[in-house]
């Protein structure tokens, strides 16, 4: 089947040859870090340590490679065809309607799980006695803020990222400056959470991939967001992934040094517990403030991205129209309600660890579609070589297949739901046309 050729679109942010506008490279990197330094660094370390112990450090490197390849693919797609919808739209245009529906379905399921993971992290740091209740409240607040059009400004993002990085630097310094408590000397049984198990390296890498979610804020921004010029993305994308990976490795090594892999695996608030173990309890409130700020900002971005994708899917007939849209339309409120309900249900039903693992599994499946679609871009439409998309596709599939079977089943359910909702949307629109014609 011949692929449709798109009209050449000049990269957004470029006015005339040699004159480039739009956010700077530094702004792009800061915006990406603001989207990525959320629940990953504050809550994503414990599930990875529970699987592989100290091997989570190598797992973070593998996850960084997946994120780098996927960021290259989405950036090439967005430069060739700007607009909202991300990997769903790219997959639909390059691979066809059915793969696009599958990518969109698994994306929405994964983003609901990601919102639940962020909400759980927020609740654990804000109100440890009632994390679920606080998580539900913060999800509803984020959905309402997104529906109202509230966005993180460039200045707010800079302040947020600067504050979080300073706090992380303090945590790292405290963990390495003070000797960890002496081990008890009691050997732990094999298979105990936190045991150094190289056999679980790839699942741990999959979990650590959750920490990198958010790079699409600069590689595939929405139509109403500032687009980073292509010549700046060439520098910003690798710098962003390397900085994020360096931050995760430094924090992971510090917390592992202070808590050990076993205590880290069992901690819902590992950075706060590390401060307590390092006799730096007065710093714990500062850590909590950074966690709350980072997770709240990341949650707003997650629900916004999911809402925009749902709108694009409805606009292309792959989601049923709402009662107020007599065909397909782009109404913010119905899509926001859909994302809010899904996120609240996930927050109530999923434990923090299960939410992170499910979000990571769905993200791996989603970026497998995105990388597969990027392989079909023409040479003039890409900046990075096609091999990076092939490598990203292979890593996504390999790591996704070793994730827990229950999460794989849910991811497959998301793909199946995406396939089924398209025909349902067509049937609903046909029924409405029939009713209007009869009336």
C-alpha cells in the first residue's frame, strides 16, 4: 500500500533562512527536565530496586537508550509533520488506521496508569497516612486545571527545575557524606525484594523507562505549544536524556549507598527515608516539597497530553463522539472527563508499584509503534539515522516482552480497546446521521 505523501512543512520556529525563533536550546532542556523529574526520581527507584537490586543502575542506562531512540523518532516525526496527537497520529499516518488505533488505545491506558503513579507519589509525600485520598484529589485538581487551560509557564518551569535539582544535589551530598548504618549481618533469603538479581535486569530497565517519560514535551509538542526549532533539537534532545540519566544514576547510587537495595525496595518515599538514615531529618521537609512540586507539574503534563490525544482520536473518528458533538469534534471538557475518570479509577485500583510497572509497559508498547513508524520517514524528513528507530523498536519490544504478564495483558487490552472503539465511533456517527435524516 502506498504511503500518503505529506506536503512539505517548514520546521516551526523558522521564519526565513538563517533566522530562527522559538525557545532556546536551554529552554528546551529545562522544559524536558521539568516534565521528566517527577515521580521517576522520587518513586520509580523502589520498584526497580525490588526487581534487580543494584542492577537498577545498568537498567537505567538501558532505559536511557530506549528513551534516546524514541525521542529521536518523535522529534523527526514532529519536525516533518507538526501538530497534536504524538505517536498515535504518526503511527496512523505511517502504518495505517488499525496500528494507529492500537497505539492510541495503549497510550491512553498507559497515561491513566502514569497519572495514578504520580498521584500515589504525591500522596505518599504529602499525607503518608492517607495517600490514596490525596492522590484522587490531586488528579481531579490536575484535570480541572488542564480543562481550564492552565499551563506551566517558562518561568515557572525554570524555577521548578532549579529547585528540584538543588534538592537532589543536597540529597546526594548527604547520602555520600554520612556513612550508612551498619548491616545487621542477617542474610536475606533469595528472591527477597532488593536482592541483586541480574536475571531481572530487563524488567528493571522497563520500570526505569517510566522515569524518562515526558521528553515528548519538547520532541512532539502540541499544536498550541511553542515548537523547538529542529536545529536546536539536535542538541537539546541528547543533552536532555544525558542530564536526566546522570541525575537518575547519581540519585540512585546515593540512595543505594545509604539505604541499601533491600530498604530502598520497600520504601514508598525513598529520598525521605535516605535523609532519615543519613541523620539529615531536618532536610526531609525540603525533599517532600520538591517531590510535591515535581509530581504536581508532571501530572498536569500527563493529563494534558492524554486529553489532547483523546481529542485528536475523536477528531479522526477513532473514539466515539460525545453527546454534544454531532460528528467528531474537539471539545476540551468531554476529553478531560474521560481522562479524569480513567486516572481516578487507576489511582483507586492500582498500588503505586503496579501503576508504575503498568505505565512503563504501556509506554514501551506505544513507543514500539512510534519507532516502527519513524522507520518509514523519508531521508529528507529525518535528522537522525533510521538505525536509531530500528534500535529503539527492538529494545522496546524486547523489554516489553519480559515485563510482568499481568501488565502485558492490560497493555494488550488497551490495544484491543483502541481497535474496537473505532468501529463503535463509526456506528454511533452513522446512527446519528440516520436519526437526523429520519427526523
